[in-house]
């Protein structure tokens, strides 16, 4: 299967978890995938672990909260390969949780900068070249917390809800110019970010009791949906949010 052969993708937060699984799956089906994150060694490790795939992984150190780093990264990519075919806005933080009335302006700004403004900035940097060429797929990783409020997680839920609406707004405007924009809203997936839940035996058991599909979500299960959205198989799909949560929101 080589559905992304000769395609170029950028996956933010591609050094671990869901971003890594997406980048690896894209490279497995032939894509050249730029992966970014703050730690160069973590990116290099992913490249080293995947040297034998049909596609290529290319590391670029970049903190998505810094405009100048985003601009430099996208400049490099455009110079090397031209317009991207796929952008996956995946990097995010949930470290700014806490009771709503205890959250200060610094936490608010940090959550918005990382989870929301980075998506807005990267879309503005990448989409114009896609529009000029008349094709592209942008995939924003949201969360079920952006659909149903998560307890003690105002900033995460709020920013992810905004990502879902941003997805719809961009989709509406960019579709006539050949660019599709969709979101994925994962439930609990086994990564470093969610370790505080799944590493706690009791919390995990309670979660799985409520989740109709009884296994802990895996990054690869999210990556499969990203691949579908990235490829021409989803040519008639835009503005949608795909809930990948083992049925959690139904329960
Ligand atoms: N895991 C879940 O249960 C779950 C559920 C719903 C939604 N999601 C969403 O899925 C996405 C991926 O989450 P994950 O669970 O895979 O997280 P993760 O395991 O913590 O990985 C996060 C990735 O993002 C990078 N990153 C974080 N801050 C960054 C920054 N400022 N600039 C550049 N890169 C940055 C990290 O690398 P560095 O640390 O090296 O920068 C890492 O590669 C996020 O949008 C998250 O909100 C996850």
C-alpha cells in the first residue's frame, strides 16, 4: 500500500505518542514526513528507529509556541519540497489543568499559545501554498474534552473546542481552493500525556468500565483515521471532527 507515495507531510509533536504513530504510518505508506518537537534527540530517535520504511522521516526542532521557529521551519520545508500535501497539527499540552477559578492569566496564555494559536499560525503559514497549488489536507488533533467538558480542565477543553470550530471555519473557506480541513477527537489514548490516568490502576479500571470498547486506546488507532483523512479516500470530506474514543461519549 503506497497511498501517500511522493506526498509531503508535516506532523507537529511527531517525536512520541499520537504524532509519532501518525508520522510512522504516513512514512509506511510512502510519504516524506517532517516531524517537529522541542527535543532534537527525541526526533532523531524516531528517525533512527524507522530507517527502513518506504517513506522518509525528517526531524526539525521547533517549539510551536514560537512564531519565528514556525516560520523558519515552514520556510525550510517550502524551499526543500515546495507546498506540503498534508499538515497535522498535533502538538499540545494538558499541563495547565486545575480548578477553573485558580487558573491565572499565565496559564490561560500558555494553553492558548500551545494548543490553539500554534494551529492558527501553522495553518496561515502552510495553507496559502496548498491553495496556490489547489490541493492539501489539514488535520487538527482535538480531543473529546473539546466536545464534553473535562473536569478540572477548563483550558484544555476550551482550547480543544476552539480547535474544532477553527477546523470548520477554515474548511468552509478553503474547500473551494482545494484544501480539506478536518479534526480528530481522541478519547483516552495510551501516551505520555495521559499517563496520569492509565498508569493509575483504579482510574484505568473505572475508565474502561465506562468505555464501551473495553481496551485502552492506542496511538496507532488514531493514526489510521489520520491516514484516511490525509489521503484521497477522504476527497469528499471536510470540516468534520472524527471521534476516536471507543464509544466513550456514548456512555
Ligand atoms: N493521549 C490522549 O489520551 C489524548 C486524548 C485526546 C487528545 N489528545 C491529543 O493528541 C495530541 C497528541 O497527544 P499525545 O497524547 O500524543 O501527547 P504526548 O505523548 O505528550 O506527545 C506530545 C508531542 O508534542 C510535542 N510537543 C509538546 N509541546 C510542544 C511544543 N510547544 N512545540 C513542539 N512540540 C511540542 C512533544 O515533543 P517535545 O516534548 O519534545 O516538544 C511530543 O512529541 C495532542 O493534541 C493531545 O491534546 C491526546
